[in-house]
C-alpha cells in the first residue's frame, strides 16, 4: 500500500510532506502520550514515551521524530507499545523524587492527594504539581507505580534563590522541554543540557543560578515543564488544579495584547499562563505578563472616593464625591465655558472606558478637550 | 501596525528602528527571533547595542535623533542604484519626483557625519534591505519621541512605499504600541480631533450622526487641546478643571519640576485611579476605580485586534468601573445613558456607530479577538492594511522630510546625550509592577547606563553613585557601565521616582503631534 496515506490502527489517513507520525495522529484525533515533545520545536525523541509499532520496523519508533511515509502501517496501542510505555514510565519515576504513586491505586489525582495528605496529616510538602503533572497523569493511565526500580537519590539540591522560579532538580526527568521553550520558542538562550550520564542537569550559563544567567524570567520553561521540576514560586502551595477556574483575558502591560489564562481560586488570581494557540501570542508570555498580576491585591488600593479638605484627603461617599465633581464642573462651565475643562483618558483601561469619557466630554460638557498619552 | 504579529515568524526581512523590542515588547521579539533563526535577515538601527542586535545581520548604530538623515541616505542609495519597486511607485504613490530630488542631496557621504555611520555601511544596509521583498519595518518610540517625530514617521513610510513593502503580507510600517490599550484609547476617540473610529469632529455629518445617537445638540466642531496644551492651560487658568484618568503625569511627563508646577496650579483636579500616586498629591477629588481583571471589557492591541478582558476578582471597597463613573457624572448633568455594561457600550454604541468596528461584537470575540477594519458581522477582520497598494486616501503620498537636530544638543556644559525608555522588569511609573511580588527583586533601582569609555574618562567605577544633571534637574543614581551604550550617550528609564529620567528630560515637542522629545536632551554626569 503506497497511495499517499498512512495507516494508523487500521485506518488510512492522508498526510502532508514533513509531517511526523505524531502530527498525523494528533490531527486524526488519535492520542499518543508525549513528555518531551513541544509543539513547533525540533523533536528530540528524548523520553521515548510516544513510541509506536510500525510494521516492518525492527524496534518501536518514536512517533514525534519519525516522518510519516506512504504505506506505513502504525499501531499506537499494541501490547508491545503499552508495555514499553509502562517501562519508560517506571524508569522515569525511579529517576527522581516522584513519590505520588506509591499506593498505586485509583486514577483520580484529587482522591490520591487527599488520601496522602490524610496519612501525613498535612499536604504542604506534597509535590506542587500534583494533579497538573503529565508524568503523574500517564503513570496513572498506564498503571506505573514508581516502585519497580530503586529510586535514584537527587544529584542536585533545588534552586530557590530567585523570586519567581523554583528549580527542583529532583523532579526533573530531563525531557528537555524547558530547553526547547527557552531556545527555540522564546529564543532567550539561557538554559541548556549540562554534564553527562547520571550527572545530567539542565544548566544556565555554565551552571549558574538563573538570576546570574541570561534568564529573563519569562517563565516559558515553567509552562513547558511536564512535572514538578519547574514551579512558579508565587503560586506554589496556593492552589491545586481541582479548585481553580480558568478565565481567558488580555495582558495589562505592553501593546502586544497577549492572551492569558488566569487561574482563579475563590475570586483571586493564583497563577497566569499563556493561552496555547491563542492569538497573537500562541501561548507565550513575558515576565510581566506571567508574574505581574498581583498589584490588584495590594493593600494600597484605593477603596473609597476621597475629597481634599484643609489640605488633606478625606474619605467620602460616591454621592458626595460625584455631586462635588458635577457641581464644580457646572460652575466652571457656567463661568468660563466648556473649554475651561480638559481631560486625559487612560491608555491602560478598557476601550469602553475611553469611549465613555470622550462621550462625556463631547456630548455632555461640549468640549473636545480630551486626549491621552497617545503619542508617547 | 499596518501588519500583524502573526506574520513575524514567516517574514524574510526586518528593519527595526528605534525599538528595544526584547524589553519593551518581549513576546513580539520572540516571533522575530524565530524568523531570524529560520533564516530571515534583520537590520537594527539603534544607538544602543540592545539584545536584538545579537540577532542582527547589520547594526546601524546611529546617533540619537539622526533617523531622517539615515533613512534619506538609504533612499538615496535605493533610488540611485534603482533598487526600489518601480511598479508600486508608479501605480500606488504620488510625489516620487519630489522625493527623488530631495533625497538626491542626502548622499551617504553627506549624511554619514550626521548619523555617525560611514557611507559604505549605509550603502550596504540599503542594498541588503532592498535585496529581500517584502520587508517588515518595525519601530517604537525611538522614532516618535522626538521634536521631529512626525517627520520620522513619514520618512519610514516613504522608505516602505519606495520599496513596495506596503499592502503585502510580511511587510508594512509597524509601530509597536507601548501600552496595552493605547491603540484602543485612540480608536475610541480619546483624542482632541476625532470621535471614535477616527470620525472627525470637524465633519458636520459625523457630528450630526453622534448628536442623533447620543440625543444631544451642538457638539463642538473645533478640535480640542492636546495634553501638553492642557497642562500649560492650567498655569494660565485657561483650563480650570482637569480630569486625569489613570495617568501618573507627575512622573511620566518631561521635566517633572515644570509638570508639578502646572498640576499645582490646577483650580480643580480630579484623579481617577487605582492607587494614590505622585499625581494624586495635587488632586481635589480622587475617584477609586476597578482595575484590570475587575471588570469586563476589551483592549485593542498594536495590530488592531480587539480582544476580551474578563472579570476574575471583585474591586476593593467601593471602587467602581470607570465607565460607571462617567455615566454617573453624565446623569448629574441630566443625561441618562442607556448602556449599563461594557458589553452594552461596545455592542450598542462603539460597534454600531463606527464602520471600522461594526462587525466586531462581543459574541464574535469570545476566543481570539478580531482586527479592525471589520465592517460587517460576516467579515473576518483585517490582518494587513492597504491590500494591493490601496491607501485610505487613494495613492500613498511621499512627504518630503529634512533632518533637524534635537531641540537640545550636547555642548561644553552638558556634554552627553540622555535618551530614555522602559526596562524589562517594570512598566512606566511602577504603580503596577512595583506592587508585584518578585519584580522589584529582579530590578530594584534605576541606573544611569553609560559607556565604558565615558565612565573611564570620568573615573566612574561600576555601581558607583553619580550625579546626572540637565538644565532642568539633577538625580543621584547608580552607574551601570555597559558596552550597550555608545560613547557620548547615557540612558535611563522613568520607573523610579527619585531617579526618574523625567527630572532631566526636555519639554520640547514635535510641533504637530506635541510628542515630547524624551529620546534626546543634554546632560552631564559627575562623580560624587
């Protein structure tokens, strides 16, 4: 069979030149588990979780790095594939501090979490990515428990000496997604693979702490990390995935207009990530977009109208403050005409606010003295 | 922007002038860097060797404020060597003869001393730029924040028209807007001469349309004051009441001593904001507003994309959405405005009353936003403008420009040029980022960035506190010695109050746009 299609699990699918087996399968709605694969970057085949059986091939092939070929017959779910993936997962689990599955029962991460927290009496030290971890998710799906092989001792202590990103090397599976995110997606070129063999480590500039490296704390690596190895320090311990809702919004900083997912618990933003595939940023954020959200919760926020009296600002009700503004403006318009009023709108607030303000100045006050910092 | 961010990663040639994109628009720069990694060429024109220069094929390290000299010299070469797009020029533009004649005088040799780039490099740049079509031209405030800002903009447009880079994918003139909704505030008519959707107040038909829609009479036809005029009006009492919505003018405007004197002269100053700041010190009334993520609405980004903003938290205390505050004042003047939510304002008024936004309604932008012009609800939005070389006013006009120096240039007493801007970890006057856990730890103070040569000459050591003075003010600030900065220049931002560059900057303005010359003034740096 070589008719320009590829057969996956017995069904023929068309494909485009240069597409990998994984890409064809994903487009066809066939799910293949991946850990190291990061969409849009060069496949590394590092984790071997995406292996599939290809008729005629001597070994299982990594679907993320094998190009689709005409006539190829692929099985994504054969017993050999399942067994291989389970083995891969067991090896990954034993490579570091992946202790969320010892009991090996149940598939609901919340149930598992609550059970563990009850045994320990608290949940503070449990992996911060519990419930939002690809390794845990696949381990549960394939029945890997992390108990088959002796667990390796962590080779490196965690890095916690910067304000935004925790690097817990004991939970790193060296999948390289962070390296791809940093080098191929954001092109900040701050991190890479370092050392060899069991000493392997993701390093920044000759193994320096992030804040001494070229890292610009965009956090793309944190968003890409499939385990608890890279953790958003500001949000650690403040939430678990089952108690947040996700709200899409637009970033409040520069004019790129990045689309953000706000992770909100009890009416409070606890974490921000980029909206994957959302335009214009396609999942990417910068340091301000990802970590610059908590100013709204500052104790210094204005909570009530204020009126200056004897040189000091004092609290006032809305009616009092609005009446004062309206009366004073009427008085000035009456005495000096509407052009004695002027206003500047805000280039950070929503469109609807600027529309209303210019409508107020033009339609109500009858002046065109309305501007904002448009040209700076 | 005439074009879109989505075109960046497949563009083949970029000319970036006056834009420190990796710090001011970091995510946009990632797509540009992706393109470079895929083989696109990049020319960066900037006095500073900022990070994007690491990815450039050519860095044109021009002197501050010499953009027109450089651009006209590039066009001189492009015309002289017939590297322009003759079909585009003849079919889609006007004024080529006059442009040719003018730039014929701007030879690379004549312009080289002005811009500080040797003639052969200018020729190389012109040839490189013309070698790939289309090319995307990106600029930021390095172009606009000059007394010749408007001419700078017209000159970059001339260059792109000459090369036929307009009205095509992966081309265009692309100003990256500095603030999340500065595009939107313009679009919404928060400008002295236009209603929203760029409908002119001087147009009787437009006034009539809004008089009917708003149920009012006698809308004023004369364009209003621009911001610097408003502030000068405070001093001479022509402006008696000043309403500042969400701006910290006491820190953001040039020459803080002058600005604070003007604000202190206000008879009645209303500040509507989310925090007390240096500007509210002068306020007679402060109105507490809901912040980002505390109400629903829309922002419009640099590429004209209207995207949703959604509520995640409740505002503190009795703080209210800004649109509500304006509606309440209108009510006290006897105007009952029907819209009672951001969605009603947008759908019933903004979209309904402007042809460019007519097709954009909230139900269409639940996920990705739409780019205007979007004239009908079945229109997909507009990714790039001027398709097929069709400009808004017919043919694209070459506007002749001549280089003029900054209003204040270095001299014996103030021998260095100060240029200013934004840094990665902070935003404007830090009212927001200064209150975000972590960001202050990454950048906790301002520095005066200075070249190794000047630092050595002045005997300044790394991290030493120095005194930086202009004719308007003095700050004491830590020196950061870096080869990013060329000899003869220093660079500072406006994020921190005590060391704010605006104590030093010059309140000299472009005569038409009244944009201040933040990018150039004369200073001296002294050891303390």
